[in-house]
C-alpha cells in the first residue's frame, strides 16, 4: 500500500513539518500502519512525498498534518484526511 502527496511552495516558509499517516480500518478504528515525518522545506518545484505500508485488503486512507511557519513568523496548521480507498485481495498480488 502506498500514498503520495505533492508539496510545492511559491515562497518557501521558515519551517514546514509534514506528517503523513497511512491508516487502515481495523475493527471500526483507524490505525496507523506507517507514519512518515518530513521536515524539509518545499521548493518552488513539486516534490513528491511517499509513505508505504504492507498491502492488506481493507479500507485505507491518508491523514496528513503540516505545521508551517511563514517567512513572517505566522504559524499555520493544515490537518486533512483523504478519501477512503478499498483495497481488494487482488490488489495485493
């Protein structure tokens, strides 16, 4: 299982901490299968950020959190959860 997130900044911030969590639904609860932390500042060209986990059939989603400090020291938090994707046994071949 894998998920990719594109990041790009027209004006690079002072700080950019990205946390990507690949989550799977287990007994009605979303559980992290893998977490990736990236603290590199995005450039003005697109960067592809990848998180992977063992392929297990079921319901999956990507949760991200980005803590940003702008060049003028304004703090912003982005916290989003992606759409649920169903993984079939044949997808894990």
